């Protein structure tokens, strides 16, 4: 995922947009720019989910990735921090 701007974008709980976007891409998903939110993540067979500075990744994205992958919360959080499994 391409980084935009001089300041590194992060979610409300401090996880980087780039790492979360890279994780979504590694899972076969897509990341596109949104109009009301910075980015929209879409995984196959899942609804789209917004990614913005106001997003709480542990509350919104962790259940989303857990449902798509069947990984544990700890594994998903570590992957969101690293940007890969």
C-alpha cells in the first residue's frame, strides 16, 4: 500500500495504515481510497470496512480479519502491527 503525505497515518489506537493495508492485500483483499474515510478495505466474501484515523482497529478490524481467517486475536493484532503473517 502506498504511503501518502509526510506524516505517517495511524488509527485511533496507533496501528499504521500501511501495515493494515498490507495485511489486507496479503489476504487477497483490496484497498481503495474512500470519500468519507481515508481507505476502504474489501476482503473476498466480506463486506467493506473503513480505515480512517478515527477507526479503532482492535474493535472494528480485528473481528473483520478474524471472521475472514479464523486466526486468534493475538495473531491478528501482531499481524496488523507487522503488516504480514
